[in-house]
C-alpha cells in the first residue's frame, strides 16, 4: 500500500497560495457579474425591456461552473492572507495523496 508522503513547508505554501488565488479570482468574477448585470438590468428596464435575463442566466451558469471548480475542489474562505493561512493549516493536517 502507498504511504502518503507529507508535504514540505514550501509545497504547502505554494499550494495554499494557489488555492487562495483561485478563490480570490472567483470573488472578483462574482463582483463583476453582479455589477455588470445590475447595469444591464437598469439599462433594459429604463427602456421597458426584459432582455437582461439572458446575459444574467448565461453568465450565471459560467459563474456557477467557476464556483464549483473553485469551492468543491479546494474548500475554504476569507481574504488572501487568511485564505493562505487556512490552506496551510488544512494541508498540514491532511496526508498527501499519491506520490
């Protein structure tokens, strides 16, 4: 049976930073999604139209897929340094798979 090899501190830091960066990327994506779609909705409604639902739903699907990739593969929360620290702690507690 394969015995998990523990991660080195450098590997833990690199992986934690990558995971934290992915989560911050999702937060940025979600923020832009909300702001742009609020603007589109205001523009459409000001003209008595309801077309804003189409980009809202299409882009929303993309945001959901992005979120699933980030949050289901690397759980955690917080701003960059808090994310990095939490990822470090999680990686220290969890044995390395593979190798």
